[in-house]
């Protein structure tokens, strides 16, 4: 990875950012000094070209959106829900809402209608900004009661010809903006204060229903400054960020959106995950904010190609990774794996870098200087390969409730089996006995929206937040995560899913006698299910298969039908919690066979061991599909 050289410009920009008290001050700050610099870039599907928005243009458009919001007569602290893909419009909505001292409620663009309806109702959102009428109609179909919602703004469509007899008024963005044309600048409300909410971000936590995490401007600004001071040096003045993680996720929101805008850098929104590899080559980003799944995909693609390559190619690649990994270990105060050829590493390393590693790193555009991985743990084999190739991901640790980053590795010290050092300004302690990680500092949330009891369970009166994670510090003072106190599955994309609640929901369908949800550090949720024999007979008859044939449980038609029923039973959960693959059995789990506790709870460890091969097949089969 090329060395990052700090510049005086970067130092000056960081100093200016530290003087900002709220997130809504970032764009005006940079528009005043960098009006012609590209702030945002996205693909225009009509013009079939990449469209750029400068900082000066961005501020002008934010002001126009502010005028339209003013015309809605929303009172200070009113909630505005934003249901948009990563885009210029998503930034305009978020920035305008914050600048009005209103509270953004970011929604996941591919969440389920039931989950979206719940969040709109729970937050009391008075306005929803989304792309198309169809999205709103899907939410309506979920049947939620939304008395607070008064206006729906469509960014991609015109005002519909007929308005519904009941419910919110629906406006196309052009008509909505036109309604604000008569608003004068002096009529715009005063901006937010540092302790005002910058967002209510909904996260599953330990329950099936999402909880709204209340994050203030002070919370997020402090985390951005701590991130920049921790990375050391901060990103250079002309760096380009490639954004593809949803802006509704606090990790991307803080590190991939607010941080670059605060430093006067540029952000390009990828066209889609499907086109990510091509966008890497086109955009050639300097900084990548990612989750482990992206590295896992490239790792799998490389290994698949190696399997079909001659033996000498595989040996050359393995030598490159081995030499690179040893050099990485030397540079980061880690034990160096012994090798009879290690005395040649200083000579062979640069040669293998040019022959092998550079070809791999070009998959990221060839210009990547900083790769940050968060949201979940990176697989050891994957981390070793990328570190050995000279593209070492910097792993961190955090949670939505901490805005989100608590600790992280850095360019000067990067040990992949840890999550690095605790960020400046934060305190971390390990609870006696349990070693649960507890954190206190300026980035810790204000609490859960309308959930004082839930807040009190995790946040002490003197500000210590219980994370639910078990940790330890190594000799270098780096934090290592050892496990979780609470049974929460964290997928490789960083989504948190409560397995017990999901299993209870699945078992509301009589077909499922017992269910075991898996997905820790995997790309999606899968289920192993014990079927009710009577219900299985009925389903088998309907599908025309022999219920007594063991192979019938593995047939594509049966698994597809069962999966459809599983997803229907879990319809109230967020999209990422919906199962995407299933394995079936008729053998019940009992106390006698060691798979249930005396209180009839699942023994997850023994179940994981019993079905280890089945679990591997669930994900391998999906990868081949």
C-alpha cells in the first residue's frame, strides 16, 4: 500500500473541522473555501455519465431543500424519515433536515415494509422523503398506523394525479421545492446545537423490534475528530472515497459520509453492488470503507481462480502472501512465522509484490491508500492474505450506540487479530468477572428513543455503556474481542440479528417444530429446521414428493417452499434478518440427545458442532448459485 504523506493542507482542514460544533456546519465551511471542488459524484443513468456536484452547488441545493422544509411548518426537533439509496438526494435530505434543527430518521432502502412502518410509527415522523410512490404504497400495505405523518416527498417522480382520501399529502420533489421558493433566507430557522439530535438510528439490538438510538451532533462530531486523530495521518486533501455501504448504517454515515465532507474531500456513490468491481476500476478510490463481506468475495474469487491455475502459479501466489505476511508481522510487532527462506524476505518481497500482489490490488482500482473494515470481524485467513499482499485492512470496533467507533487499528500499528487501540477521548473498562467491555465518552449515545427502561439497562447514570461484548487487552494495549455475552448474530455485512426472537417468529408457522438460526460472520441468515411430521406430510403431498424419502427434504422444490414460509413467518423483521437458505430434518432436538437444556432452550454450541458440515453446505451452495 503506498505511503500516506501528511500535508499542511490536511493539518489546516482538520484544525478547522475541530472548530465545528455540529454536523450541519461542515458543508458551509468547505463551500466557503472550496466552492469549485467536487463534493459528490454519482452516475446519471439518463445522461449515461458521471455527474459531479461541487461544494458550492451542494450548499445552494441544501438551502433550496431547507426552504421547502420551512414551508411545511415543521417545529424544531420534528422527525423526518429518509428512505433513499446512497445518492446526492440522500445527502441533500439529511443535510437540510439537520440544518433546520430537525431530526433525520435514516431508513434502510431495502428494509421490509413491516419494519419501515414500525419505525415511522415509533419515531413519530411527520415527513417521509423517498424515491417512488411504490415504496410508500408498500409501507401502507404493511398496515401500520401513522397518525403523525403529514407529508411524503418523492424524489424520482412527479406529484401523483390523485391524492389519497386519508393519510399524508404526496408531493413530487419539484412541486415540493417550488412551494419553498417564496421563503426568504431570514425565515430559515436557527440551526442545531451540539446536544440536539443529529439522528435517530434504529438498530435491532437484543429484541425483534428495532430500537431508536439517539445520537447528538456532539456524539458524531467527536467520533469523526477521534477517527481522524487515530488514523494518523488523516486522509490527504484530494482523496476520493467510494461509498456503497448504506448511509442508514452509522459506520458508513460517520466514516464514509460526514468525515470526508468535513475534510473537504470527494465522495463517489457506486452504481450498485453488482457493478462494484467495475466502479473500483473507474473511480480508482483512495479510501474504502467496507465490511468483511467485500474482502471475503474477492478472497473467494482469487481462490477460485487459483484452483483452476497451474501449480506454479499457485506456488508463486502462496510465496508472495507468505513473504508479505512475514514482513507485515515485522512492521506491526507480531510474531514472525518461521521459514527456512525468511532471510531472503527483504529481497524477494519487492519482486513478488510486482509479479503478484500489484495485479490483485488493481481489483480495487490500483490507487487505494486506506482500507477500513468494520461492522464485523474479518476472517483470519482473509486478513492474512490481504495483509500479505500489501493491502492490509484496518479493522475497528464499535456499535451504533457509540456513533459508532470505539477502537481501531491504525497505519502505524495494525494487528488483525485485535480491534486496535481505544480512540482518543474514550474510556474503556472491563467489568469484573464477566470482562464485558464498557465504554464512556463524548460519542456515547443519549439513549434509546422512548425506551427509558432499555436505556437504563445498558447506560449507567455516570455514563458507562455496556456493550454486551467480552474483551481483553494484549501486551501492546490493543483490544481483542473474545465473544458476546448476549446471543446476537453479527453477519459479515455488520447486521445484528437476535436469533432467539427470529426463531420464535419462525415457529409461529406450524410447519416448524424447532428452528436454529445461524449466520455469525456469514453473509446472510440461514436456518436449520426440524419439521412437524404432520405438517410435513401435508406439504409433501402438495408438492408431489414422498414424505418418507429422506432425499425429499433436500429437493430444491421442498426447500424453496419451506424457505418461502420461513420468510413469511419472519416478515416483521428487517430484510437482513430474513433467512436466505434452509436445511431440513425430521429428527427432533431433545434434552436426551444433548441439544436442549433442561429448560428446553437450544444448546447453540452443540448444535453448531452437530450441524457444522450442513452449515458449510448451506453457504457453499448459495455461493455457487
